[in-house]
C-alpha cells in the first residue's frame, strides 16, 4: 500500500471503531479479516496510526478545538477521522504540512482531496507538538472527565505520575503452565524463536516480552506451555493460594485466565468450577483448558449472580474468587479506547452490580475459606469502598491482611496495607486491586438467602 492508501484505510478503520459498539481491538481484527488483500506490514502501519490517535485522544481534541478544526456536525463521520489523523501526522509524527498534503494527490485508493477547512487545519497545526503547557493536567494525562475526581482521590499528588505511566503500550506478559513446562524452558523456547524474553519480577510464573509478537503461532503455545496473562492478573490468582485437593470457584471466570492459573497451582487435583453469566465465553475457554492439559476444571453458565446453583452450593468451596466486572481503568495501557467509550454498564450502574455479585458469591465460601475480591480498576469506589461495605454487612467475614494472605514463595509483598494494589507506575503491571477475606470458623448460622432477597 502507498502512504496515501494507508492513511485512507486508517480513516475507514477509525470511523468504524467510532461507529461500532465493540472494543477497538475486536473491530480492528474484523476490519482486516474482511480485507485479506492488506499485507501484514500494512496492517501494522494502519493499526499504528489508529492506535496513536486513540492514545492521544484528549490532546488531539484539545488542539482541534483550539484551532476550530473539528467538523460542526453532531454525527461522527469520516471528516472527524480525517481531522484527527491529520492532527496526528503533524503533532505526533512531527511531519510538516506540505508533506502531509502530498498524501491527498488523488492516487488510487488514497483519500479524497483536502477541503479548505483541512488546509487551514494543516497551516494552524504546522510546526507544533501534541503537548502544550496550557493543557490541563487531565488532558495531558488522557483522563476522561468522569474519572478525574476518583483517580485524584486514589493517587493524590501522584495523579499525574500514575496516569502518565498509563499512556504507553503495555508489555506482553506470559504465564508459564507448570503442569507442562518450567519458566526456564519457556524462556529458552522464546529465545530459540528469536524473541527477547525475561522473567517477571513479581510472579514466579511470569515471562515478559517487550516487543509484540503473535506468540499463539509458536509450537510452545500450541503445546500448552504458556498462556498470555498480565503479571498483575497472575498475582491475583496466586493470592487465592489454591492448594491441591481444594474446591475452588472462579465466579466471574470470563475467558478463564485465573481459572487456568489456579487449576495449575492445584496440580490437577481437586476441582475448579468456572462460572460466568456469559456462557459462550466459557465455551471458548474450554479449548484453553484442554491445551493446558488441565482436567480438574468444570464450567457452569449462570443466569445471573443470583442463579439457584449458588444457593445449592453455599459453603461448599475453600476458595471463591470474584474478579468483578468494572470500569477497567487499570487496563488503559492495554485497551486505550476504553477511556473514552462505555461499552457495558457505566460507572454508576456497575457499583451496585459489583456489590450484588460479591454478596451472592460469598455464600459459596465455607467456614475458614477465602473469598477474594478483585478488579482491574484503580477507583476506590469499586475497590476499598466495596470491601468495606461488604464487611459491614457480613460480620461472619474478616479481612485478611495482605502480608498474611501473600504466599511466602512470592517474596516481599509488593504493597503496604490490607489490600493488594498494583499500578503501571509502581509495578509495571496493569492496574489491579485485590482483597482477601476469610469466613470465620465460629459463626451463627443465618438465613443468608433470605437476607439476600
């Protein structure tokens, strides 16, 4: 493809992402799947242009508003995408206006000629950079308005530092499957494939690749030696401390990443029950379970968090892990479009849902068993406040300080206080929160289900 054709493809893809209520990575995959004539190098170039716009969304819009460079229509069109990509070329790539205008010379598969408004935009933005001293901190840090106040409450003076660490691209982390391989074997296999791999600093099963690579094509992946999983997510699985022979439930299992990790910790002994309201995701996860050689996993689709299955199995599990649905603010490096697009329940709607899920899942925990509540969020309303409210309403549970919950084999606890909080700035992981609660051994039997109703 010519540079002009790549620009036009980027316009089309960006417009499609804006118009489709699906994550950007899924839309991108579908876009290229239907255009197999686009080669791998061109796909990479087009994706890079689009994701550069998404990662600089607030700053690019700040500039476009400053120079009155956005179309006036309330309906998003290709003109909006063209304006953003023109701004990206000048402000981020550092190209000059005359160079960028050369893309619009009516070549085959290229963009339509520049409009007068676009020529003015190129002149106004020529010789500038994307950062400007007059930009508010929220804009420089690429934080949407709704999240600024709770994030400032979380980080205080470290707000800009922590949010700036979210601007780059996340590394590619792998989790070794100890049932089939050692970390040394996986690193050697990756090295033999020409990749630079190193052990992660916190997870004993983690391997980090600094450059992106389609690792699913490697023989070691196909043989079940490793899975793709962020180091922070690995640690959440580890603090559940699932032991061989235990009964464990991953209540919001999703694609099964934590299910796989806990089943491997148990060395295929005992039982891990993976449940979710999205049964189709559990079906897709079964292939991962088979590849990993793990046969101690069962799946169960739920009609809701109050599915009758929960009542029938109350107090039956040694470990109950609730990786609750959340705003995903901790994954902004990995999913930059999620800053600006709400594809599921919004912030206000998700808080009561989290509370209901935690309340219902807690019924499954046996006396002396652990209840782990986790999110990939950085917001206290989804994390500490949820745990505090749960404990206030469930006196038969108590918080287990992280220094006691943390397995000794992992070394020093990477957090202070009662909870585990991981951030890209401090730990170079996705943002994660986890709390471990224990059901007291001596409890007065209560009709929890009636209380829940």
